[in-house]
């Protein structure tokens, strides 16, 4: 199975920009607890007016925000559907958005240790790092990211265990989003066929 980094398409010059999710430590949205977080009353403000898109990243933790159309494209995936879900699509109020459009916060709980270190180029946080000594041993950056599909265990949506800011999706998710005509997402191959900086 092929995999891709799911990123925000910043080539859309007049797209909107969203602020952080209100009343919440936004870092919890990309490193949630093992148990599913209960969907709550999540709210976000529009930081910069512009075109509403189907995939955005909100605030300082870059929390994924999906339109109803994007959520519908994921229907049937085990990660999204109960009882095996590991991806929570929580209703989100985007203050000032088109009232006829619904949005959802995508909270991805699955974290996999599946970086192909032999084919990737990366740096790690050192034990005595002056800024983040608490992250010793975790990935600090990638000059080239390659995912080992064998260790991805046929999952469709997940984050990397030691680099949770990276959101990875399968070929199936990419095809579903593209067929739905989703606007705002970009897919970058992490299959070793391109140089991906993460």
C-alpha cells in the first residue's frame, strides 16, 4: 500500500486561515491519550477571511479541519466507523463561516513507529537539547521521509509515533478525497519515490 503526507494546499492564495481551537490545549489534538477523546463543543475563529476549503489546519498545533464532504468521503473506513474507530470526527463550530456548511475536527489517535530509517534522512533531539530535552530520541526534522508500508499495518490514517506532527494517509484515502473533489488538501508521497521534507 502506498502512503502520503496529508498537507494543507497553500497554493490557494485566497484561502481562509483558522485560529486555534478555543478553550483547549491544542497540542492534545495531535498527541491525544490512548483512550478516545469524547467529542465536545469545539470552536475555532477565522483568523483571516478567504475561501472556505474542505481541508484546513487550525491554529498553532495544525489540527486538521474537514468539511462534511471530506468526512463523507471517509465513510466505511474502519478507523472512522465504530466500534473500531481510531479517528474521531468531532463537530466544530467555525465562527463566521457559511452557516450551510458543516465542519469537523479530525482527531487521529493512532500513532505508528513505521519510519524507514534506512531510506529516510532525519535528525533527532539530543539528550541535552537546550530547548526540548524532554523529546530526547524523537525525530526533530526530516530532510527526506519514507514510510515502511509493512509496519504501517494496512492502516489508512495515522500519525508517526516519534513525530506526531506528520499526518499520514493511505492511497485509498487519497483516492477518496480526490474523487470527492475535495479542495484544500495536498498529498506528498512518502514511498521513497520523491524527496519529502517534513
